[in-house]
């Protein structure tokens, strides 16, 4: 490589930076996207779990309802049997006792009937809730598949762009002096993909810290690389290149 001035090297770095900031954003994006899909998937799983819970609740209610029905049948049988025994009773005392027994069973029976009626309402409500949740799940599944496809597509495009940018970088990078490039790369890694920044309104274009007149003059001299005291990024003057 021929001898190159600081100014030429800065020009190359600015060119490289334009590519590197895109690479940084593309990589950040590609890194975040799988989490977005994962968050959507978790949401979907939560909705499916809610549906499962409602279905399980309904099963419990149906079992209980079945128990009430069996119980009701048994009370009815007992009443029929007791009614049949009435004619065989000899004394009035026995007769009255049996009547009372029958009344008590009838009272129990009517309590069970109330529970069964309430059970029908509960079952109806549970079935409606399940239908609603099924719609929620199926709508969300469509939305999830759509969004996932969208994100997958964006990722495919980003991956492609990243390859382009990386090959552009590989073409320009060798034009920068190796020691300067490695210094630039170090800053790039630690400073959110931004290693060289223009001075804007007498401030650092990276961290916006105000720069002294002396520092700006030093940049103009192009004797050495001047970095921001606060964020350590390399500084340059746009008008100067
Ligand atoms: Zn700075």
C-alpha cells in the first residue's frame, strides 16, 4: 500500500462506517426477530392453555351433573318403593312415619333437581366460553402464522442485505491501514456500530458532547486521529473531507 495521509484514511473509514452502521442494524434486527416470534408463540400457547383449562372445567361440571342425575334416579326409586310399602303398614304411627320419610326424600329430591337445573346453566355458560375461546385461538393462530411469515420474510431479506453489505465491507476494508482498521473495529464493537462520527454543531456526532475549539482545530490539522473524550469515537469534519 502506498503512503496514505490521515485525511485519506479518515475518508476510507467514513466510507466503511456507512456500510458498518447498516451491518450493525441488520445484525441487531436479525438477532431480535427470533425473540419476536417466540413472544408471539408464547402468547399463542397461553391462549391454547386457557382453552384447555375451560374444557377441563367443563369435564368436571359434566361429571358432577352425571352424579346428580344418578342421585336423583335413586331418590325417585326410593320414593316409589316407599309408596308401595304404605299399603302394607298396619298402624297409623307406622303409616305417618313412612309418610314423613317420603316427604323428606321428596325434599332431598327437589334440592337435587335445583342443582341439576343450575348445572344446565353452568354447562351452557361453560360451552359458550369454550366456543368463544376456540374462536380466539383460531383467529390468533391465523394472526400468528401471518406475523411469523412476515418476520421470516423480513429476516430472509435482511440476511441477504447483510451478505451484500459484508462483501462491500470486505472490498473496502483492505484499503484501510491494518492498525487503523483494528482500532476502528474495536471502537465499532463497543460503541453500537458507530466508530467514526462527524462533528455537528461543535459537538460529537456520537454522544453529542460539546467539543473544545482546541480539539476541533486538532481535527483540522490531520496530524493524528482525534477521538471524543467522552465516547472515544474517532471524530471528523464533514466539510473537511
Ligand atoms: Zn462522543
